[in-house]
């Protein structure tokens, strides 16, 4: 079996895979910087290759790409940071007022709508009639020891007015307050801001812990950039190592597997980042046109949340529409229609052109990947769930295409110069 899948090769690869998997499970809590380094290297590698084609040394190309990328991010933040700071201060100061306006303006309308639904469904007619009232009574009975037992019926109160002075009179019943959405919302807002005032010292302690966490995050960030740089600089060696693990006769198929994985990940990673940028720009234009308050912050929220497919777009729409409702109904309606229009353009134009058919994943599988990732790994699981799904789908499609002659060809054309292995 020279040059093929010999027993020694299979045993070696099997043991190595088991040991590697055990190490990954054991060190899973510290793997996030390395996973992020792989993603950064994958996203920036095309730019590094572009610089190399301009006869630039690889190390210089990597440094240049880093400088250009983070310089562009810095300039963008420097340009919008004053406006974001100003809008953020206004939003923080106006948050209680906006919440009260939202509760007083729309909560009564929502409450009336709920009552109307209850009346139309005859829920209010099912309420039993009140029981007839009975006059309050006092029952006085002599006891064997010469004392008296006094039983006071419902509707009477005994109040001590002084030493030896008791007053018996009609009870004062407190009316049962009806449920009100406005009162509930108002009470929640007041209790929230009251809690913040009462726990200012504890919040300050929490802020100190956050600063320590940010410092550690900065260290991990630079470590991640360093690892990503090494991966980009030695990418042929990394690919060559994995390519050397398979027999020579199977390396053409291995190259095609890598090609499929690259096409799939290019859509869900690079393509999704580009779509987030387009989504943020279009959101900013629409929010500005309709005069939505705090539109720079809401546009950034829309762009960042778009990284998470489906759910991110839905969640980012809620604050924009709620802010619009505090202004007037038509502002909220036009903002909602604009958001829906952006998602239609994204689904029918941007996704096919930017992401392409290579990374096409069924929406049900996307939702499943998001739920599983969030359940087991939290926010990072939700962010990385779809790329992992794309990786698994590419592997499945590859082996389906390679091992099933009667299977219909997938949406990927074979790489130039390769032949299908039967």
C-alpha cells in the first residue's frame, strides 16, 4: 500500500487526532484568542497577497495591512467619536424621559387594544357577578369564666383610640387597582433608576473590575494579532503540513476540500463583514433622512448586530423603532419600513453577489447553529456558530461529491486543473 492509506498512516493519524481533540477540550477556555487569530488571518490574507503581488516582502505586507486596517478604523472612530459621545450623553440623560414618554403615549393604547380584544372574544362576560353584600354583625357571647367573647363580622374594624377606649365602625376597604400597562412600565422605570442611585458605590466597584478586564483584553488582543501575523507569514507551511498527512494519490482531493472550505468561509466571514458595513451605512442614511434621534448610535448598533445572522438584524431593529415611537408614529413606521427594505436588498441582492452560492446555507440550519452555539458557548458561540456550520457543510459536500457518483453536483465548480477522483 505504498503511497496509499496504509495501516500505519491510519493509526498514526487516528492517535494524533484523538490526542489533539483531547488537548483542545482540556484547553478550551483559553482557545478564543487563537480562534480569533485564525479568523483575522483568514480575513486579511487576501490583502497581504495583494501587497505581495506588488513585489512587497511578506513581513512588510503584513505590517502594512495591519497599519492600513487599524489606521482606517482609528480614523473612522476619530471622525465619528465626538458625535457618538454627544449622542450617547443625550441618550443617557434622556433615557428616563424617553421611557416615560413611551409608557404614557403608547402603553394606554396598547392597554385599550388588549381590552378590545378581550371584549371581542367575550372574555369580560365570563367574569362571575359579585356576591351580594351582607350587613356587618357583632356576636357577643358570655363565657364560663364570666368574660365575654366578641366576634366581629366582615365589614367592621376595631380601632384602639386610647387606653381603654376602642372604636367599632365600618371598615374602610381599599379599592382593588386595575391592571395598567402604563403604571407597570412607569414603576419599572422608577425602580431601575432608583436602584442605580442607591447602589452607586457597588457600581463603582464593578467599574474597577471592568477596567481590569479591559486591560487583560488589550493584552489578549495584541497577542491575537501576533499569532495572526505568524499564521499569515507561514500560511504555505501550515497548509503544506496538513497536505503532507494524506497520501500523494489523495492530495488532489485534499486540495479540492480546502478549496471548498475556503469558498464557504469566504462567504460567511468576509462576506458577512462586508454586509455589516453596508447595513450600517444604509441604516445611517435612512435614520438621518427620517430625523430619527440618536441615529449615529442606532446605525452602529445595526451594523454590529448584523454580524449575527437573522437574530442580530431583528434585535437591532427594536431600539430604532422604539426611539421612533417616542417621536411620533409615522417616524417609527418609516424607520421600520426602511429596515425591512434594507433586509430585502440584503437577502435578494447582497447575499447572492457578496456571499455567493458557495456559502449558501439553509435558514433552518443557520437558526439551529445559532441556538446550539449560544446555548453551549454564549455570545461567542452565536458569533462562531455559522462559520463552524459552513466548515461542516463544506466537508459534507466534498465527500458527497467525491464518493457518490450518482449524487448531483454541488454548486461549486471544480478548481482549474483538477480532476474528479473516483
